[in-house]
C-alpha cells in the first residue's frame, strides 16, 4: 500500500537527513575556515602593499629631509598623486614613546599605516601616516566570500543528492524486492529466486529468502 511505501522510505529519508547534517556541519566548518583564510590573505596583501609604499618613500629621503619636518611634509605631497588609493598622508614628529615598528590597522573600508621613520642610528625622528581606501578590496573580498559559500552549498547539495541516489540503489530498492519475495514465501506461493551474488548483509538475507522459498516449493 501507499502507507507501507511511505514507511519504508523512512530509512532512506533518515540516511539522507543524517548525510545532510554531516555535510552541513563539516562543510560549514571548512567554508568558514576558507572565508577566514581569504580575509587574512587580503589583509596581509594590503599590509604588504602599504609597507612597500612607506619603505619606498623612506628610502627616497635624503639625510637633510630627516632633520626638517616641514621639508619631509613637502615631500609627502608627491606621494598622494603617485598612489590614487591614498586618501590621507601626513608626518608628525616622533615622541619619546614612538614605537620602532610599523602599525597597520585595517577594516573593510579604510586601512591606516603608521610607519616610523628612523635615522642612521635607528632612532625614530618622525611618524608617517598613510590612509588607504579599501573599497575595491572590500568588494573583491565580499565576492570571494560569496563564491566560497556558494561553492560549499553546491557541493553539499550534490553530496546529499548522491547519498540519496546511492541509498535508493544499494539499500531501499533491494530491501523492497526482498520484502516482496518474503511475502510470497509466507503466502505459500514463492516467486522466482533472486539469485543475487552480493556478499554483504543484504546478499545474505536474499540467499536466506531464496533458500526458504526453495524449501517451501519442495
């Protein structure tokens, strides 16, 4: 009956549901890791680009530029035209607590690099601040995240569909045929033997039904 068919489909539905949950958990975890890796890659790329700009500017400075902050600021006016992504450039005198390492702080729309300018003895004489617009990078990062999530969703959907098809071919349909043969044996009119050569549990069950049918015929 239709009710019996629906109840028998419950095994396949449970297997597919379990596969879907497993795919969702594993796929979601790896998708999030991939998104984090993409974000880190964009950040590292932006940081490297910003520090490359700062390094090239500092290497172009003459010793007399380091002694005059106003002369240093005048040199900075040329930097904005050379790099369109720069939205703000400025230099301020170094203070006693000025760090000797670059400080990079970025979000989806703006990145700020504070780069210490050192003299020949390694002492900070000024702090260079560069503000970079990251709108293009933010758009590319959002597109990359969407592609990763869509790819994960598509792969998960294909795995669930594949699991359902395999379950139907390897489990549900053979069990349905075995059930029909068993009912014929119970009715006293065994049908044709299945004759399966499967070595798994379903094959063992099929051979047992065939043997019982042969005994009933005899």
